[in-house]
């Protein structure tokens, strides 16, 4: 349902209906009630009100219905054309219950208004025929609105399905390419790593000085192997592998301790079931944070704190590394990926150096309170 300005087309329909109603009122039968001015005003308002039928369909339904009852009571024998347009618009917008209730009311009140003004006093048979005709027009208008609403819903669903299918295929293709690239690079880098280590070993056994370039190649090979192993773990993190989450955080902390980092883990609050995506994101945030600390922070200690709140999970990872507000590091791929995960779940992420030194990563992930 559009909330913007009323378009030219909507005004054109409204003015057209208003003109039809006024012309019919001028040329048609009228009872002698001396309410001509009021009747013409209601005819005009009922037609022009259709301009807002897309912005406020229920309001327009009520306005056009009241106008129809009003000009019938004023003695104008004019069909409720504007109300039929309003029925169509309201049903198309999905307000079926309100439309049915209003239409049943109209079927009862309109004949009473006509009789009160002196119109259609020709007998019961004519009244029944007129009521049947009005009911048929109401059903036709409602059916047209419902048919178009269903057609639009199916079109939207088809478009969404096409987009999801295209996105899934693109993701699958990127994953396939990434895995092939990983396999190829792993093989080549493994050869370089083995050859460099053999060369260093042979040189040391012979008592020969080891060239700095060879040592640099050896270290670069080891680092590249570690990076590729981490990449492969991420690539394999799909629906075929068991999900990792809060329960696996102690393993991450123990792994950090194994490489010489004094890491601690604190989980506060009452543990509740959380969505799998949130659980997995908590694990990834802590994993990426500890990995960055071990590789880049030159830190001796790190603390991981998880606060289980009723409506959110709050994660904070601090280290005592060399980062300062004056030397803020450039966000890498890991930090950007972390931010994308948090944002996709409607959460917030803050990653920056602390005033007292070191780096902090803070994230807040909303969780369904009914979980």
C-alpha cells in the first residue's frame, strides 16, 4: 500500500467518478426533500474521496459508504458507484473483513435511506430486485479486488523465488570456485613449504649459513598454510557439518592458551536456546577475535565475556596488545565479515582500540524472547 503522494492516475479516476455521480444526480430522479445542495456535495465528496483509496482504503470505504447513504437520504437516486470502487480497493489491499462488514451494513442501510427520502416506494418486488442487483455489484467488485490481490501476491512470490534461486546458485558457484582455488593453492604452497624446510634443514646439517630469503620463504609458507587451513574450515562450515556455537567457546579459549595467550572465558546470565544463526555468529566472533589477537596484537592476555540477557547476547573480547586510539588498525576481511554477520542478524558491532591500550570487540545480537 503506497504511502507517497496521490498520483495523477488516482486523481483522474476520482474526478471521473465524481463527474459521473454529479451528472447522474442532475439528470436522474430526485425526491422533493429540499436538500439538493447537500446531495450534490455528498456526490462530489464520495467521488473525489477515491483519490486516497490506495493510501487509506478502509477510510475511503467508510467515507464513500456514508456519502452514498447521505445522498440517498437527501433524495438522489444515484447508484453507489464510488463505494464499489472503494470495495475493490479495500479488498485488493487485503481488508476483507472490514469490507464485508461495511457492505452488509450498506445493504441494510441504503434501502432504508431511500425509503426515508421517498424514493422507491413502488412496492416490495422492486425493492427485492434492487437489493439483489446491489448485492451482485458488491460481490463483483470484491471478487475483482481479491483476484488482483492474489495475482499480485503470486507475482511477488515468483519474483522472490527467482531472486532466492539466483542468489543460491551464485553462492554455490562462489563456494565451488573458492574450494577449487583453495585445493590448488594448498598443493602449490605445500610444495614450496616442504622444499624450503628441506633446504633449511640441509644447510644447517652442513653447518652452512641459512640465507635470510630462505628463512623468509619458510615462514611465509607456514603462515600461508595456516591461512588456507582456516579458509578451508570456513568453506566447510555449511549445513552438512555440525553447527558450532556457545558450547564450543571453551575449545577456542583452550586453543588460544595452547599458543601462549593467557585467555579467559566468562559466561554470565541464564543460558537459553537461541537461533542457530545467532549461536554460530557468537562462535565466529570469538574465533575471529582470538585469531586476530594471536596473529597481530602482540598481546599477553585476552578475556572473552558473554552476557546472556533475556532479549540479547552480548559478547566482549578484550586484549592488552599494542593497539592504541592513535594507531587504529585498518579493518581486515575478518572484521568486515564479522560486521556483516552481526548486521544481518539485526545486531550491533563495535571494534576499536581502547583508551587504556589494547583492542576490544563488542557485539550485541538480539534473540527472540520466546526462544
